[in-house]
């Protein structure tokens, strides 16, 4: 069994879906599971639907219609006959989505978010499965929510591995091409949960672990794992082979090519991960596996934008010690902040966070009750692994550095 994952960029339109089929025909799809994300920027569009549902009801209908229109245009490009059953199947899914918006009683934003955004993956996999069937690539469509079981931590759910292992191993078709959704699971009450933004890579790893797959391949619009994001850095270089440990470090610090949780289940069973280009499927790409060392002397650059830097100091110049730090971290946990960098001195504490759940203002109110607080919004965090003085100096040019932290292998810089 091999597991393929195709992200939103690879299926952003009808041509992308046709290219997915060509990739499968080129590299083979025997004993294969394909994990697919929502098409293009659909998750972003559904996030607008959720936001309008809570804050701008007058725009809700138009936001939903934009999502429906986007998918209908793809359907019309893929299928000549509008009487094809897929049109009815997709329409049924969107009616189900509309029903949820009309009948929901929960005031919990995160719960509603998961019940709504899941339709991006459900619709994309239905369309892709139908298209592959239409060109004589037989598929078996799987609702990932029936197999991947989680807790009820909506928008960033944790996997119940024992139950998930049982569900997957006892309900899986090996004979034909299987297609399922990334990003999705369900809790004990069968409500939809999501595994965190960009969580489709993690889904692929979950299935690979439970199926004892021979490999996982993530198909991207880049040739493999690069030492820098080409959107922000010139002359990015391909890393042909890297170890699990190096890939985990890069993912942890924010390298967008691999989801941070993806490597851990693969490493436990020594399942190799390949990152390849869906534009050039015969190219080798990057192999992540056991016993591989990073190519020498190649600094790796990672940038995360739109973060928040909070600097705290004691009101009476007393030391910030264990009790204070424990309280700060409890507040960060309570408000679901993802911590990227921390730095402290005798009377100060700084933390760079990702305000994923939009709880920043509530957090600041609690902190201001006990500390002097300085908050910098929309900062950028640059991380360099295997840095040297030359690349560090170049990175700092023309930037206002708010925080800088160095270790032997890693430097992190927060800039405004």
C-alpha cells in the first residue's frame, strides 16, 4: 500500500484534476490511497462563510454562493453532461451545508467552523472520484470521518489512535484506488472535527501508519523540500534527502511544505516520505527517511508571518520566576495560543505567538492585570537552521529586529 496526498494547489481547477489523473497514470496507482484537500482556496472561502454566519449574516448567502459557483464551474469543465450523477451528489452536499447553517444552535465558533469547513474536502473528493471513474480509473470513496476518531478539540483535534487503527484496518479496500479527505475526523458523538490548518499531510501519515504503508508521497507545486520558500527567498535549493529528525525540526519551526505532525507516525514505523512535484512526477524530489543526513553547509530558511510578539515585565521590578512563567503558560494554553519563541530575563518575558483562534484581546486583558505589556502585531519570525554569520547578516539587512535568539544550530529573529 502506498499513500498519495494532493493539496489544494494541485486540484485548484479542472486542469489540476486532470493532471492528478495523469500523475496516477504515470507513476501507477495499484494498492494506493489518495488523500485530497479542498480545491484551491476553498477552505479560506468557507472560513468567510463561518465568519459571516457569526458576524455578518447579510453576507452569508452570497459567500456560500461563491463556494457553490466555484465548484459548479469545475464540474462543468470536467463533465459534458449535466445529468451526470456527480452534479446531484455535489448539490446534496451543499444542501446539507445549508441545513447546518439554518438549524445550528451552537454558539461555539470552533465547533461550527469544523462542521462547515469540512465540506471543502467532502466535495473535492466526490468530484475527483467521479472524474477518475469516468476515465476508467475505478475508485472507492471513503468518508475519513468514519475512520479517523478524535477528541472534541475542534479545529485542532487529537487522534484516538487505538480506535482509528481498528476502523482503518477493518474497513479498507485494497483491490482498487481508494480516495479520502485530508484534514477531517470525528469525535465520540460523530461531530466533525478538523486536525488543524494544512492537516491533510497528517491524514496521509495517519493512514500510512495504520495500513503499514510502504511509503507516503506528498505532491506539491515545488520540486521537493527546498532550503527556503521561493516566495520569500531567491535561489532556493532542493534538498534531495533529509532525515526524519531534520524534517521534524524544519516542520516544527514552520516549513510549510510538511505539516508538523506528519513525520512522527511515519518515523515510528520507518515509513519513507517523498515530496515530489505534481508538474514533473518522474523527478525524484526529496526523500525523508531513516539514517539520512542533511546535505552539508546548506542553511535552511523558514519564515512565518502575521504573528504577535508580546513582551511582559513585572509591575514592581520583581523577578519573573517559576510561578509567573507557569501562570503565563497557563493563560497561553487557555487561550489556545501556539508558541513559536520564548525569551526571558530576570524581570522580563517575551513570547512570539500565532493567534490561530483569535483570542488575543482576551489574553492581553488577563496579562495586563499582572504585568506591564507591550504587544507588537503582524510581526514576522525568521528561523535559520545551519546558519552562518554571512547569511545572518544578510537576513537582518533593512529589518527592524525586535527579538533575536541564537543556539549552535538555529537562529530566530522576530522583525517588524
